C-alpha cells in the first residue's frame, strides 16, 4: 500500500493506493460518526457493496445503502434527490458520513449530496474506476450536469479519505480502463515530460492491466493532482490547468448527450484539439501534435471528434465554466509537458481546429498546410 496526502493548510486527508486494501485500516478510522450511507450504482453495488457494508458494520457503524442507476445520463438533479430521499428516510443526522462507492458519476453526486445535506456532512471516496481513482476522487469537485452544460451545478467538498483499490480494476470494462488512461496522459502532457516518456514506454502494458504499472500510474497522477490542489483548492489559478482537453471535451459530451461518449474519451479527443490549436498558435510543432495523437491512440482512445457543426461546437464551448468576464480561457500547450491558461486563441483559429479535428486522422503537417 502507498499513501499520499492532500495538504490544504490546516486540513489534510490521505489517499491510500494498493490492492485488497483493508477497510478497517483505510476507511473506518476516518469515519467519525456512527451513521454511514453508502451510495453506489446498479453495476458496482452487486460486486462490492456487501463487503464494505459488512466491514463497516463490524466496525460498529450503522450502514444504509442507496443504489442509483448507472451512467452519465443520470448525473442530474432527479437522481441526486434519490440520495437526499435515502438520507432523510433513514433519519440520518449531521454526524453522518456519505461514502461514494463507484466511478466519477457516483463520486460527484455523493459528494454534492454530502456538501448539501444539512449544510454539509462528512464524505468518503472509494473510487472503483481508473478515471475516478486518478482524477475525480481527489480534490473535492462535486456536482451534477445540466442540459446546457456539464458540471455547472455543484460545490467544493473535500473527502475525509480516498481509498483506491487496484483490485477493483479487474472488473472494469476495457473501454472504461482506456477512459481512465486519458486522464493519466493529461497529467503528463500538462506538466511532467518524464512521466510522458514513462507512459510511452509502458502504454501497451497499462492497457493490458499490468497491476504494478497501473498502481505506479495512479500514484504519480494523484501526486501531481494533490500538489496542484494544495496550491489552488478552489480553482482561482493554476488548478484550471487540470482541465487540459476538457473545454473541447465537455462540448462533445453536451452535443452527443451525456453518456454517449465516456468522459475520458471526450477528453482524449479534446487534448488532440488543444494540441492542434497550440500548433496553430505557433507554440508547438506538427511533430508534437502527432506525439500527442499517438500516445492517445495507443491507449485505445479517439483522436478525432464527432462531426459537430462548428457554430454549435463553439456555442457549447462558450457555456464552459472556464469562461471568465465573457472570455473563453483554454488550457493549451506551450510545449509538450507544459500547459498554460490562455485567452489568446482567436475565434478563427478555434474554428480551424474544430473543423480540422473532425476529419479522418492524417499527419498534422497536412492539416496545417
């Protein structure tokens, strides 16, 4: 087992990473009150719910469960109300803990419920997908989707503990594993060239689920995110760098309908688009863009976006959370391994990138000729 800590001034919480992690050691000590509501979904609950419920009850907790439908399409206010219904029906009080057992959708909704129920109760993250282990479970962003924008309604709610059990990746679908690799690639592209070289050397083994390499990738990704969150908890500055590829990706998800593409798939295509735009701005070259495209393709992720009318694509991007004072802020690459927050991209260049990245993949030099 490896342990990281997210340092937030006078507050801190641990991230435990390993296989077959003990609940009595990794979770129970961080649950202060007696009442625990485990929130999961119809896919994860049959696999893991009973084990966590039994372990926590053995530790003297009163455990109730709330099982939600599975999928990004259900990350909405109607489904969120099911968690509040369960908490109220069980007569849980302000000393209770909401435990998220599932992927990013469950973590986001359970965390938002914890931030809101009785104006805030404790929250624990047990992420069961690779994407949630390396990204959404760490840092305290919670929320739900709205038809007009992804994650536009939510709150910052830091967990008391994160427990990333690598053994749970054994039941993860290949497509979901690749979606998680997209977020891992993101950390390398935005600020860690050595990590990118490591990923390029090991990508096929990661896709093949080498447990030791996956654990290393999760550890390095979480360490990177923990450093950024510690410096900018509420995303007033550099934390926005973690959104590399996301403004393009969120537009893809909103246009297709949430759940048609997995979040990591949309982010993967979005990172290629961010690289393409960075090239058009003269910051990186065509070989750099092809390098980004190749590592994403080797992770079995999309490198082009669906055919979306450019006007609609740009309108959806304009609804992104990173719009500030009417200006669209994009996370772009000054070089591979160094991301920046930029307002410098012109609408004309963004238009060109959207149009070009909907075409069948071909060398970037031809795109930019």
